[in-house]
């Protein structure tokens, strides 16, 4: 690249950078400013220092929403790290018709969350299919309140998230399994290692960077969980709002004519800071794994 044309790449990048600044950095900067004000949907907007952040410490609803979000992550992330890997191992072989199985497992990924949420709401309601089967098998004496008990509602939403994410992360693992050297697996087989031993001693160490990547992606998605809870609770967040997540609570605080825009912005910054901290930790762990693999 000659010195006279150094600006040419920037000319091509300028529209994309301007669009990113308009739809990403602009709103983020605006949220950061509003977080230090008492802005409401109708009026306000005066600077109030760190009052919004101080209020978070004594906000019981915030801690409940944070606890639900953390619980969501603790259940969903390990499941979405391990189950898609096992599923990928199952459909990785070159068997007749295996492509159809892969497409079948990937189908939930392309389905709308609204449609998926409505289907599971129908399946899990008191007179739904699941309760009908449990009653018929005499496993339970009365219908389980999957959608009307805050704890069961939260775990029902986790089930939807896991079911919908299986195919997406399975595809990522299939790409990682394609890079596992066949001669290493053959050598382990010659040494007497069975399928389970080869999986834990050969496959898992070689796909560990991908597992860290999947864990990071699923954790970020779990931290932003909203649609599942909103649809399956009919927008209420469960009985007394006890199943609401962080994003659900932020929307609740900032919505309507009485919406506290400034406080909702402060909550958003706290969620953003937590997500960035977790992402940085995951990136550091991934680099450590890569350094260990090349040592």
C-alpha cells in the first residue's frame, strides 16, 4: 500500500463505522449519561451523581432478578457446553441418513422464540401434554404448576433455552470434531482405550478451546435472557414477578409513562459490566488453554 492511498481502506470502512457509531456506540453513550440522572419517561433528566448506583444496593427486586439470572447461567451454561458435545459425537459418524438427523436437531435453532415459547407453554400448562402423561402414569397426584410456580417456571424456561440451543452449539462442535486428528484416536484405540476413555482423554482436551467458546457464548445469552420468561409467564415474570431476569427487570423499570429511565440505564450498565467481566475471564481462560496446548 503506497503512502498516497493509505486512506482508501478507510473510505470503504467509513459507512460501516458510521452505522456502528449510530446504532451501537451512540445508544451506549446515551445510556451511560442517563445512568447519572433522574430521567423519567416524562420529565426529569437532572444530574444526580451516583444515586442510581447507590439505590441498586438496597433494591430487593434487583437482587432477586440478579439471583435468577445467575441461577439461569449456572444451569444453562454447563448443559449447553456438555449436551451439544455429546449430541455432536452422536451424529458425527458418516452413516446413511445422518444428514437428516443433523437437520432435525438443528431445526429448533431456526424456529422463532415466540413460536417455541408458545408451544412449550401449551405443553407445560396444567392441562397440557406433560401433566396429562404424568397423571396417566400416576407419577403425580395432581398437575404440576410448571407455569404458575416461580421456581418451576424458571426451570421450564431453562429447558426451552437448552432445547433451542442444542442444535446451534452442536454445529460448532461438529466443526471442532472435524479437526481432531484421526491418527490420535487410532493410537488411543491401539493402546486399548475404549470409547469413554477416548472421549475424556483425547476428544475433550482437543476440543476444550471450543468448549470455552461455547461456554462464553451461552453465558452471554443466558445473562440477556428475556423472551422465554416473558412469553411463558404471559409478561408477568411469574407469580409476584419472582421469576424475572435482569433484562426483564430493566425493561419493567424503564417501561411506561412512569418509567425510570435513569435508574434503568444504571441497571443496564451494571449488567454490561458483569457481562464484560465474564467475557474477559473466559477469554483469559481460552488463551491459557491454547498456551497449554502449544506448550
